[in-house]
C-alpha cells in the first residue's frame, strides 16, 4: 500500500440550487473549481489533489485543470441533503481500496476561490507544529448578534459591556476554505472539526464563499478590481 501522506480533497457535486452549475462557472478566466485545484497543486504540503463528484462535466473540467478523479461519487451522496462527512468517508475508503493510504486530509471547498496555496501551507504548518487533530480556517468578527424573543431583542455576544468595536476581543467565523484533519480522528468521530482544534485566521475578503449570484459577482470584483497593495 502506498502511503502518500496528505490528501487534498475537493467535494464538487453537480447540483446547486442557489447558483446552478456553480462549480464550473467562469471566474477570472477559469472555472470556479480550477482555483481550488490549482491552490492544492501549488501547496507542497499536499501529495495528491482528488475531486469527488457525481457529475461527468465537472470531472472532465477537474482533470483538464490537473485534479484527479479516480472515482465517481454515488448519487445518494450528491443530493441537497447529503452531509459532507459521508462524502469524505467514501473518498477515503475508495482510495484505501485502491492502495492509497493517507494520515491527513485537507478539505478544500471549491466555493472558496480566494483561498491560495499560501493559506493551505500556513494552516498545515499550524497543524504539524501544534499537535492538534484539526485546523479550521476562519475570519475574525467584532459584530454584535441579536435574537428576537417574547421579552424583546436579546444580545447574544459581547454582553458583559458595551465596548467600542475596536476594544472588543474578536470572535471567529468558520469560512469553509481550509480544513486540515487527522484521518484517524475523523473516522472515529465523523467530524471535520474534531479533537483539539486550532484556528487559522484569514481575512474576511479572502473568506468569500460562493453560493449565490451576488457572491460570484463579488468574487469577480475582488479578483479584478480590488487594490492588492492595501
């Protein structure tokens, strides 16, 4: 059995209600999924970039841009209701049956095109250097959150004092861009954020997650119009 260490896994099903065919929509001259494939290929921490898909066209596009598609995802794992964990398990088990053994996987959602190989490398470095079971990317926020109730609106965070925004300690929002996970721990728990976990911080701009036409438009503006020397 070949031990290749770190798997870069990109889950990309064909169906999408919010933005039909989003994984192969054009963004900055490339299909959306190609941005994640290239980031994975450029990351030296990753030994193999595999795309899990149920869709023949996505498979063809992925292979054209350097991703491997050694199997097709079964239809029952490609529905709107299908969670991610069984998709990961299917990929790991299928690759295992074909002689590929991995001790770590890096989950790369294709809807995070502003995540780069540098982000992957930095997240993986935290994973290796801290001895944790998982690392998850997130961006900081200082916004207050509220919920309605019969007693009126209730504050959910920063409830200890009415501090100015710049005086608050940040909270973190998971952005879905990078998950670095110990395979054994994942197989035991079925969770991508599992065991002792560290946060890898990205900016809010880098954290855009494309699920709607507006988010695709916004990503295009960032990639083509945003000043990069700020």
